[in-house]
């Protein structure tokens, strides 16, 4: 099935699945409902169906009529598969993986272990014996409060709050107390907001004044922005337990009922992202202690917030990031591109004297060997190394004149040709990658730098 035909098939099944899922997930033993390929006798059939995940498959003879899953719903075939789901925070008595990162980080960033400074009283069956316990999860990414602009750390509700006994102001520590951190000396911020809704398991922690942070994820790099998960997308994450791992989005229609234990109990999350582990690169995508990690695409755009998965590590579940940001009223902090730190600001190779011609600025990135020629708001990307006459005009909206007196009028950048005459295969591959590499965030970072240089130049002229 082609990607287009699969997309159309999912769109046709989606309203039927959403109309039936409340009834299905309320049935005894059902833990999740999704759109996925039907499997018969252990073999994939190539046919999309409404998949009902149960804790344990039973013969129909042992099921009541109310428990039996119909063979089809409104003409859409169904399938029943086994699945055990779990939250992926960790409590001290649990033993998890060998890659655990229990390090103390002087600068906060995504992908590191955190947890509440407080203990939480739990009793069986949530824990083996009644008592006070400490928890650990992962700091996903740094975010900014939409109202105050305050810097915050993003993670799950069940990581920073644990259960309904939380209060605003609860202190958080890094490393967590599970990982040997202290309830006092490791404090970095206060729990500010949290949500456990139909779509989101999230919380934000306001970072203490004087505590440094960076909009990056350990082992992955700077956060470029946010994105929308899609079926077939290659993704990655960095968590406290399994560290840097890889997977593939297999669904954005996942509905799951998961036991939060304690005073929360069963909770259903809808419209979730389901990820399969890329077993060619990772043993499993996530495990206990990885809850709160952000899921990123290959360009370092955040697409989800990890909260759980299957007990065998085959599947991982994540909230769509836009829903997370909106419910918590925050925005991702992004890592702006850093201009090459040269005293002259730019290096035009053979023409250093023309680096800045008054208000017409040129900033040169010697790392990727391309430059931005611009009238501040008019970016044009040129390759002055291999093809001095060949400019890559990145397809962008019409740019308005700089002002009422600007004789140039608006400019619409033309669409670049699919194949540039005279380019070698290597040059063509570089050229074809420019459209995805030079995204809005990348351009915005350069333009901000250009404006700063223009202001400094004007200051020096005066």
C-alpha cells in the first residue's frame, strides 16, 4: 500500500474508530484501540483495521456477548491483539536497564533525569509494601511561559506530580533522589502547572533564578522547533534510562487506558502517537525512567512527549506536542543557529572588504560554505564556492517592499529547478537538501543576527 493510499484509508477508518472506541475500551480487559494492519495467524494481511488491544486474548467461548469484539464495525474489519501497557516513570525499588544516566548536570537541558524532592506515600498493589517512595523521570525540553516569559522545564504529570497529592510549588531535583540526588542541594525549580487530560500527561517546572539552562537535548542537539508526527516518520529521543534511541511512528490515532495507580487510577488518553522501536539501531525505544522525554524527528523538531509504552519495549506512546504546549500554555525554547565567531563577522573568502556595505549586509557561514545576501528581510541563499553564478532562491512567500519609498516593490522568489545544469551528483545532492535545511527557524536566526549587526553598524557610523 502506497503512503497516499494508506493515508486515505486511515482517514476513512478514523471516524468509525473514534465513534466506537469509548464502547470498546470500556470492555473488560481492553487496554487500547488503534488503526493498524490486521494480523491473521501471526501474519500481517496488508489490510488496515480497527485493532483492539487486550491484556490477554481468550477463546470466544469464554467471553460473554458484552465482552466479545465484533468482527467488523460499520464495514471496517477489526483485529484483537495482546498488549501490556505501562507508565514509564520509575520508583526507587524498580530495576531498569544498564544505560541509566544518573549524572548531575550543572546546566539544565532535555534528556536528563529529574524527580520530585518530596516523597510520596504509596501502598499495595502500587508498591510491594506501604511506605514513602521517591520517583524519577526525564526532563524533556526547556520551554517558555506564554504569559510571563519565564523559563520552564517540561515533563509528564506523573513524573513531577506523581499523583493527585501534588501542590503548586513542589520542588524538583536533578539528579532525582532515585539516582542519588539530594532533596535539598539538587533543587532546580518549582512545579507550576500540570495537566492530565484526554490528550496530555504533562507538567512544567519554573526554573530557579540563577540556574542555567540550554534549549538542547543531550546527545541530539539544539531544539529546532516543533513538528507534526506522521505515520512512517523516523524519530529519536533521549531519556534518562535508555538514553539516545531511535524508532518509527506507526500511528497517530492511538487511544490507551493506562493505570496511573494511587489516587488517580485508570485514565484514558486519545489521539496519541504510537512508536515502534527501530531494532536496527536500538534494543528498545524507551523504558521506565524515560517518561517526560521529548520525541524528535530527524531535523530535531519536537513532535511528542513520551509517557509510556508496552512492557516488552516494542511500543512507546507519546502525547502530540502541540496539545501539550497549548494545555500547559508554554512554547518550546529553540536553539538559534550560531554565526561563525569571527572578528569581521563574515568571511567572503576573496572579497573580505565587501563584507558589509552599509545597510546591505552579507553574513557568511563558512561551515556549510553558503551565504545569505539580504536587505535584512530579503534572504537569498547563494553558493559562492562551487558556483559563483548559481544562487539557490529558496521558495518563500512574496516579500513586501522595505517601505513606501522602496522602488523595488515586492519580490517573489522563484522556485529553484529540480536539477541545476552543470552540477555534479554531489553538488546536486547538497542543493536538494537546502530546502529542508534552511527552514523558517534557521532563517529567523540568521535574520536576527543580521539585524543585530545592522544596529551595531549604524551605531558605529553615528
